[in-house]
């Protein structure tokens, strides 16, 4: 065959138009954690909260940054203990150019950030696909994207599945790439309008030390109060009051940088909470996307480092593979949508069995027998995430705009869910934090460039 790689597959996602801000040097980002009243309270030390805190600190204003867990990073976390090498439990790649400022910072700090391989390989019934298979697969994915995007562009906010034509034999594979992989949901749970607004991306970059490591580095100069659980945000008094498990914090304004699922679950209450914003947190929901990580020695399929593998699906239980992560023998089988949700609700050994069956089907029983240690993520079960990333439910594609508004003159939202075109990406979360910081600085009378 002439070229074993697919052209990059997208869900009309991730170009950061206007993302011209550079990474903030550590030298000008001051740690200003406060004990009393602060200019800004920031709830959540994921990428968005860290970004907001850095911008507020640069402006010389006081902040309190609180985090419910015992670490920073949110849904970006790198583990080195499980397999002895960096393994990103959550977001594993930076979508360009939205995350270019973050990548520039990481390189300046000595992190190894490189371009990810373009596209991916395609396997059909245990063999690498023929040219005609590649062409049919890519064409079918494009047809699906165009059909959903056209419906959304026309303002027909309906389930994305209803916008699809007959996709033929490659339909299940295309629906998996466009829906669960791109949106963390099956297409009957995806808004055509939300889908159509997601920008295209130029490519992806990998941090060899881990995306979670990069985000943690970005938080290094900041004062963060870990294991401080925000229980309520009260907007009725002279100051914003945040009740936590460790007491009361008051400030002039607040950035709420937690997933909407946490608010919808009642773990964080906002008082008063207007119906528009309540609808937004209930309808911009997080889907399921998980990694089943495992060791596979001796590179049985002769794959290059960090390759992406797609497989022709013959039913609902589809999957994608990231091969030889960092050039070693660590792999992930990525599952999403209903399959990921089902595995998260099953017994712990179900994920390992699923991966073994997939390896047997695609590469044979001998390869599956070599599979070593297995670890599966379950983001929908993480108390302060309750899912992987956001996508609007059908009929509510316009509700994402609520997360960009100022609430009660003192509160703003941040997070990947709070970016209209870059949702589902680390870069989108970072840029939303910078936007939120500009908003709250404006509320307290500070000009921000």
C-alpha cells in the first residue's frame, strides 16, 4: 500500500481562534494565597483554575485557590507508579493551536513536548487495512461529520444520530469516531449545534513527562489549598461567601472552575442559582471516556511509538488504541460512550477481560497472552469529576453560552465546558481560565490586557 496512515480524524474540533496569549513566565507569577478576604476566590485547581490564578496573580491581586482533592490538575493527572513510566490517566494530548501557550511554557521548563504522529493505522479483521478500506473509512467519517455539522449550522438542534444518512458498512466505525471518541457520548446524546461549533484542530502534541506533569508545573508558583471542599457559594451578601469543609472564605468575586456535573450533583450549591444556569449545568453534561492501560512486550504488530490504531467495528463495543506510549511497551485501549460507562459500572476485572478479548480479535490469542499488568480509569466514578469531558445534550447546544456570562455581578465559570468552541480540550480549559480572570478583574475594577 502507498500510505498506511489516515488523514487526521476530527469532530470539527479545537482551533483556538484568537489564542495569542503567551505562557506566563514563572518569574512574574506571584504566589498570593490569602488567609482573609481576597479579591478572587477560585474553586478548582485544574487547568482552568490554575490559568485563572496565574493571570490574577500577574495582575497583582489577591486570590484563594482551593482544590477538593489532594493534588492539582483536575482531569489532567500523570501517574508514574503504576507502570514505572509517565501514564496520563486523563487528558493525554494537547490540541493545537489552542494549547500552544502551554506547550511553549513546558518547553521553556525543559519538558519534552513533541508532535504526535498524524492520523493513525486502520485494522480490519486482524490485519492492516487495504488502501480501499482506508479510503472508505475516512470518507464515511467525513460524511458523518458534514451531515451533523450542516444540521447544527442550520440551527437544527437535534440528536446528532438523527442527522446521519445511511453510512453503509463503515457506519459503526464512523459513529464511534465522531461520537464516543470525539464527544464522549453516543450520537443520540450529542447536540448537532454544539458539535457544529467545535473548531477544527491543526494537530496534537505529546508531553513525554505527561500532560498532568505539565499542568502541575504550571501550578508550581501558586498557593493552593488542597483537600478544601467547596460546599456552597453564596452571592447574596456584600462579599461572596464560600463554605468549605475547612471553614468560610470570603472574597469580592469568585471563579467556579469545577465540572458542571459536580454542581448538578449537589456537591457544590450556588445560592441563589438562577434557572438559566441551573439548566446549563444539567444539560451540558460530561460523557464517559476511559483508558484501559496495559503492558504488551516485544511490539507484536511492529508499531511506531505513540501510534493511534483504529479498528473496524462490527457492533456497539468499539475501541481505539494508543500504541507504545513514549516508545516503550505501554498501550491503552480507549473506550468511550456507552461502552466506557458500562465498564465503569462493572466489576474491576471487566476492563481487563475486554482488553484481552480485543487483542485476541485484532492480533491473535498469542498476542493477547502476552498482556501484562492492566489498569483502567473510571472517570465517571471520580467524585469531583463525574465524567470525562462535556458535550451538550440535544436541544441545548446554545446553553454553553451561559458559562461565559457573569453571574450576579460577582461569579464566572471556567473549565473546558466554559469554552464554546474548544470544549473537551486542555487548551480550551486553559483559555477559559484566562477569560474568567479577565472578567473578574474587570468586576473588581482592574484593567487586564
